[in-house]
């Protein structure tokens, strides 16, 4: 038995393709990106080492970067609040006993998660167009709708709220699905015991459901935060970062700097920022939600 | 012991709220479907009515003029190859890590799991430079390679779990009967985890089918571009032939909606197992 499972040749054959792909496409490029982040390079000639200049520029002279950081953090917080609370509430309601049409509701809410963000973004860019879609409907009632994606009068432009709303619309279903799976794993006995003791449904929710779904909450929140930091498709297809860079996020700024401005060094520094933010945020979530092992 | 049923009013409110939410989810999708069947004039004058005459020719026009037929073919080629490659490569690695006796299995697993933390943005620039030098950009391979690499961590993680859930006696019996390790992998481990492979495959397929950033950076020509890129290039709020763009949006959304309606339960179970184990 052991002899067969310790077959060295087979181990090498089985493992080599995965390791090669992983090294070539993931690990080596990351090392390169880190190295490039400390260089100035416009794709012609050879990269020139500039130390921390790129990172200094990010936080001092690059005004768009500050907008991008603000908007990315806005999306993180906004998705966290909307997606998690709505997702959890819907999951709790759908999981309640005697619920009819559970699968129907569940499947509808999850549907947008499997649709291309690019296509959905284009759809919503028409719905929130100043003349078509929602504003045309409002006009029927004599209401002059706002400019939606083009409106930049607020501190955080209306476009960011709209895009955040679309993101919540699209991804609420995935949080709901995770919470439903977690709630399905809670033993019915707890609820029965609570009921005998005279607890109301709301009390059961706060004192049984909430504490017991903490591990899943951690996963759901981490996934939502990382997804928000990588946010690109909706922005690119709804506003392209405009008007006047007001709806730029980290990923769209990186895209413009790298493939519009050919500033590969600086763009690499932004990409490293995104990775560091992802790691830091998941670290914070991990620390903040303590899960007791029973 | 029966729990108290919610009171009538509370029940009704519950269903009303859930139904309103259903409307919020369906109206945008129905809206784009309806306007895609109108004429450009109707789109401007009455964008919210149900179309009276159905202009299916908009779809033909989007399909051919928008280059969607080529893009759909490209998406299928890229996603299928990625699917097969990532499942094959991933399960081989998962088999070594989960089933075979190898002292660095734990370290290898951690290395692959680290891949889950890496945003694709980090590898975009170095890979772009390398692909340009190797004349790999604007090819299927320029998408297949990154897609496969990024599918590997999840595939390895889930397949590892599926292989381990096969009773150990099965592996033992095969060894005693003199099965080679290759036969154990292909005819026992892979065959017995078909359900798992299906779920992992669906998730990989849907994810890559919708991927925009990598495909946009690494391709230029319609001959290799996938649906999301083609659609992004074709649809612009500043163009005027609206109905054709709406039809294109519907055509781009349709394949995953169909796949989802056929396999929704398995996609959902895949999503939750992935997260619970991750």
C-alpha cells in the first residue's frame, strides 16, 4: 500500500504541471511586480530603480489615486453594510420554518451572481442614463430625475452610490447563499429549547442564529471586502472612471496608468497596494470576528 | 413539539417584501429584454412599455454585426480548454497532496492556497510584458494560462476534499489488487468524484465566461476576443443604434442564465462547499 502511494515518479509527474503553471503565471510574476513597483518604466528601454518614489507619488501628487482610494474604500464599506445585512436578513427569513417558494426566491436572488458583470454594467448604464431608463419613467410622473452617473455635486459622487447599489444588487445573493448554508447547519434543538423558555423569534435570531453563523460571516465578509477592492468591471463599463476621474477606483486607475499611460512601474506599485490592502483587510476581519471553537 | 406559526399579518408582510425584492431583481432584466425587441424610435418615446411588435431581427443584427457569433465561439473555446486543463492539472496535484504519501504535501497545499489571496491585478503587468515579448498576446493561450492558474487554488482545495471523502478502503483494495497509481487516480479517484468535478467545473466555467479584465488586457482583435470584451467594445452609450446594443447585452447574458437554470442546485452547492471548506 505505502509503496504504491510513495511512488516518487508518479508524485513528480502529477505535481509538475500544476507547479509549473503556478510558478510561471502566479509566483514569478508577483515577484516581478514587486520589483517593478520600485522602478520607473514606460516599456521602452530598461526599468530604472527609483526606490520608494512610486509610493510617495501615490499619496502626494497623484490626485486621482486619492479619489481611487476613497472610492474603493467606499465600495468596501457600502457593500459590507448593504450586502451583509440584506443577505443575512433574507437568509434568515427564507430559512424560517414553513417557508413557501423558498427555492424560487433563492434562485431569483442568486441569479445576477452568474451573469457577466460587464453585461450587467452596460444594462445599468442605460437604466441610469440621464434620458433613458429610470429618468424616462420618472418623467412620466413629471419628476426631473438626477443625472445619476454623471452627477458629481456630492462629496462622494452619486455615480459611486449607484454603482455601489448595483454591486449590492448583484452580489447580495452570494452572501444570502452562504448565510443560508450556515443557518441550515444549526440544530433545530436550540430553537426549540429557546421557544420553551419563552424566547421570541427576534431573540432567537440575536442569541442563537447570530453567534452560530460567525464563522460563515467571517468568510462572507472577507470575500465581500476582497471583491470590493478588486472592483473593476462595473466601473469600467458604467463610467470609465469619469466624469473627470470622480468615480475612479484602484483597479481602474491601475488599468489607465498601465495600459493608457504605459507607466508600468507606477501601475505595479498600485497593484501591490491592492494586494497589501486585501491581505490587511482579511487580517482585520480575522481579528475582529473571533470564532470560539467548541 | 410544534413551534408557533407566525401570525397571519406577519406572514403576508414577509411574502410581500420578498416579492418586491423579486421585482427589483427581475425588472432590470425584463426591461433590457423588452427594449431589445423594439425599434430605436420606440426606445426613445416609450422605453417602459411592453413591445407590441417583436423585432427579433435586432438579435440577428447584434449577433452578426456585433461579432458576437465569433465572440461566443471564442468564449467556448477558451472556457472549455481552461476547464479541462484546470481540472486535470488541479486534480493531479490534489491527489498527490491529499492521498499520496509525500512529506511536503502540507507545504504544497499552503503554497497553492496562497494563490487565493492574490488579486489578478498583480500579475497583469509582468505577464503582459512577457506575453508581448513572446508574441503570445492576442491569442487564446494568453487567456487560458492565467485563467488556469487562477482556477488552480480552488480546484486543488475542493478536489483534495473530494478525494479524501472516498472511503480509504477503496484505495486499499485497489492497491492490494495490484492497481498502479495511475489507474487508481484515473479509474478510481477521478471516477468516484465526478459529482465534485462537475461542481468545480461549473464554477470555473461561469467565472471565466464572465471575466473581463484579463481578456481585455491580453487581446486586441475580434478573432480571439471573448464575449465580455466584445460586448464592452460594441456597446457604448454614445452610439445611437440602441436596440442592437440591447440585443447584444441579452445575448451575452443568456448562456450563463441558461446554464444556471439547468444546474442551479449544483452551482449553489458548489459555492457553499467552496466557502465552507475555504
